[in-house]
C-alpha cells in the first residue's frame, strides 16, 4: 500500500494548481487557522483494502498468495474566502470555484493509472463533499483498484 500512496503522490505533485500533495495523516482535522498544509491541497490514503486467497507459491514470501481490492481516497481541499453569489464579480466567482478545476485535473491523472506494476488501473467510484464549518471546501474522491499477488 505504501507504493500505491507514494506513486500516486508522484503522479499528482506535477499539477500546478496543487500547492501541497501528501499522504493524509489528518492534516485537515486541525480545526484552527493554522492547518499544516498549503492551499489548495491534495491528500492521499488507502482507506479500505479487502484480501482474498489465490493459492500458494512456495518460491515467494509469504507462500500463501492473496489478491487485494482497495479504495484509494483522494481529498481535495481549499480555503474558501470569496463569495460565489450571482452578483459577485465573475473573476471572484471563478476563483471561488477553482476547486472544481483541481478535482478535474486530479481525475485526468488518476483515472486509469496503475500505481504499481502489480496493480490494476484505478477507476473512480464516487465524489462527495465534506461538510465543514471552518471555511475549508473539501471533497473526497474514491477510486477502486486491485493488487495481485500480495
């Protein structure tokens, strides 16, 4: 799972709009004005993995081989300090909605990406908004993947 996170981070760090790309260790759980990120940010984690046995290979360690199906979670967040009302200037509204551009850029990179040589391609399964009260606009995008022979 470590390689999946590391390789996805390498893939996403080249997105110019993203100021911070890291493994998710709870950076957005610090409800204060001093979040340990730069905005906008992308946080990556494997939030669920299910394993099934596929047989035995006496030349491998461990000998009992498994297949893993996992969910890669990508959190995309930005601090939202500008209004998006219909009467706000268009440039202000565009800036306030820039998170959607970042979500699309992440998707272009991740959809169909195989994080390791043993992994299948990642496929998006959902996008959801995280309700917050601190001015942070946060979305979670989940991708399903599989890993053979673990």
